[in-house]
C-alpha cells in the first residue's frame, strides 16, 4: 500500500468505517498506486471467499497487515449460542458504538439459511416481539448487514449457505436504501441468488411498492398476524397508517409487477389469532394473491404474557387453511432454548460488554 488516498465512506457519526462498508471505489482509493489485480484480489477475498485480510495469502504480508488495520470488522461477538445439536447458531454482535444486533444460522437437511438484522432495535412496536418492545436505536449500515451473511457463511462451511432472510431485528423497509444496497452486494459480489433472498416487512406500503419495481427478483414476506383491522392494529401498530385494504392492494401490485410469490407470516397466539374465524379471514386475504402462508408457533417473549398456540392447535389451524385452499406450512421452530425469538438474545446481553464469544 503506497498511500491511502482519500476514502469516501458512507459512515454513521462516531463509527469507524468497517471493511464491508467499503465500496469498490473506496477500495480503489485506499489501494491507490497498487495494480488493478490487487484490488480484484482484495475485493474477491472479502466477498467471494469471505476472508479476513490477514488470511489473504495471495497478498504480500505487509499489505495484509496494513489492510487488517485499515479495514476493521463491524461485528464483534458478544454472545454465541448453539441449539438443535449445533444445527442452529445464534450470535449477539456488539457494534462499534456498543449497540447489539442478532444473526441466526439455521442448517436444514436440504438448505442452509441465515436470518439477519437490518436495524439495531425496531420502531414498529409489535406487541409480541422482543425487539419491538425495546424500540429503535439506529439503522444498520450496508456493511453491517453484509458482514452478518459473511460471518454466517464462514460458520456454515463446508455446507453452502444459500438462503438469506431479512427477518431478524428491525424493519427492513424502514432502512430501505441500505438494505437494498446490501441485497445488490450479496447478489452481485457474495454470490447469493436474488431468488434466495427474502425481505420481510410488517406492512410498510411505500417499501413494498418500491420493491415491486426493483430488477432483482427477491422474495417478499409480509408479517400479517391478523386479517382484520381491529386485531391487526392491536398486534401490529403500523396497521393504523397502512390498514389492510391499503396493504393488500400494495401486495397485489407487487405480485403483478414482480411475478414473484408472496408469503404471509402468521405467528399463532393462543386464543388471539388461532380461531377458525381467523383462518377464514386469512384465507380471504391470501387466496386472491396466491400467497403462501408460513405459520410460526409464537416464541415466548418477556413483556408479552400471551402464549403461543400449542402444537395441536397449530396443526389444526394449518389444516383449516389447507381445507380452504390456502398453501400453508408450519415453520420449524428453531432455537427456543437459546432465546431465538427476535431480540431476546440482544436484550439479554444489552449494554456495553466485553466481547466474549462464549457458547453456554
């Protein structure tokens, strides 16, 4: 590295630039004076191979050392827990400003999926969500989002990480520009197929409409949880601003413009949204859109006293939907014993802490 040049890095106040917040142009500026093939080596090493600079043995040692210092990671392990015989791994990461976010790696028989966060905290206020109970702290940067996938992919080896879901902490549509920049980086540089990337939302209509016009064919999952306005507003406060009629119209536009399958997420809460009448309302919303329904047994959440629907009730609700003609499946409830519900592990480890990397 002959000189550092001038790096123009999108950063948030008080944060050091992280290695995945570097754009290709930033890297070229950082490596000004180095031959182009060196820039290619570093870029591919970071994204295609997911390497730390120190591990890039195709670079001279002095350059590796300088890059390691100039390009620090954004994520520092505060807590790591395993469940399901090691098939599920959940991290609570400490960011440069002390905030905590979560990432969950899930290995299934036929696929490996990572669930990533898009915000530190969440401002949507969904009553059954541990993250929503804590409120929003700040947006994640593009680099902080991308690095979650890189870390999880490394842990998944030798199996190939093929699926990315934006279903961790935060509302992706409320951080749209950085989330979409991360999607483009994951697809174009990391090598994750756009068709294997799913963006979840509680129903922020402007984001849904924007997503419908994008060229990359990512998937949309809408966290519905109720199909009448009175109940949905109680469970999902943004329904006040974007009631069901408006939300479902945006979903219709998404399906028509994108040609992609839409899915509805439905966390089953005992005696609240698991009745036969709820299934009927859900079917009425899902059938015209040919939407797939993912039923989620509610994880226990401190601060919300209602309980998840028992397993037999979850199966009965699914069977009712199937009888009504809805394509519905029950999501495998992974990692309940390791605080796998969104926000639980970060809440447990909240506050400044020395990264430990411990696995209880």
